[in-house]
C-alpha cells in the first residue's frame, strides 16, 4: 500500500480519524517523544504478529524516527499477509519539523 506523508498523518490525527497506529522505535525513544501510537519496537514485531492478526486487512500506519525502521516493518508485515500497511515518510523527525 502507498506510504503516508507527515502532512497527511498530521491532518488525520488532528481530525481524530481512527486507524491502527504503531511506533516501531525502542521504548526509551517512545518515552522521550511519541505521537500516541502503540509502541512495538521493531525487534519485537515478529513476536507480536499474533496479536495483530485480527487487523491484518485494516489500515495500519507505522512510524519510527526517520522512516527506515518503519519501512522495514512494512515490508516484513506485507510478507506476512498484512494488506494495508503504510510507512510514515520521514518519521517523527519530519513530523516534528512541521511544527517548527
């Protein structure tokens, strides 16, 4: 599925849209700054797939610091049959840069 820009994400969050939102950064990164996503560090993602199985065909937006880890998470999830995974291009760094 097509990736998502930080502008689109910001708009959707401000409008209160409902979608599955996952942050694949490490816990300490998440604790320092987060956008309200569920935190599942990339290294733990494979072990959490059973819990995500029920949303396999629903939109899932994944982000990290810069978009690299979430891009890898998207590819991994697609190989496991997840059909609507979107990576936040530029990650939280790009998202925060919007506010400056």
